[in-house]
C-alpha cells in the first residue's frame, strides 16, 4: 500500500485526484500507477486501470488470477469491472468512497449475479492516510 500511496501523492502533485494503485504477484510489485485522466485526456486512466494494463502487458496475458491489486480508494464501477475481467485474486483498498465507490457502496459490483469473478476483498488498509490525501486535495481546490 505504501507504493500506491506514493503514486497517489504523485497524482495530487500533478493536479489529479490522489489515487494510486499497485499490482503484486507472488510478493513482488509488478506495476504501480497513479490517476491520470486529466493529464492523459483519458477518462479511463484511473490508477487501477493503468496498473492492471501495465501488469497484463508485463505478463503477456489478460488474466491476472495470481495477482493482487492494492488501491488507495474504493474502486468505482468501471474499475470494479476491470478487476473482475482481469480475474484479480485479491483486492486491498484504503479509503471508502460513499459517492463513487462500487464495492461496498453504490452498485456493490462484486455482489451482482452478473459478475463472473469476485476477488477476495480487504478494505480499510491505510484508510486514514488515504482519506487525508483526498480531503486535503479537495480542500485546496474549494
């Protein structure tokens, strides 16, 4: 989670919402990414999507069933869908997102009968630190 938090700080420094993600396989970090939709002019450039893409490219497969995803914020519906399609084994996330999250909030993506893969889910990892990054980022912009 430390690397994901570092990526979130990097995103904030570039004016992006501070979310970071890391993909881990067999205890080794194989991809780290920061949110970049504004910088890349790509609405799909969420940290989770970018990290999953990098890991899939590195491994040469679209199935990441031996991988874990660490992310600083509860994934949105788009990212939850990508996590399911990539067959991520375990999802660890920091801060909850009552407005945009889709794991424990909103559509609760992984509980839907149309979801064909459900990772193990561990919430609240470094939650306070991730939440402070987000609160500070949005407070500075108001």
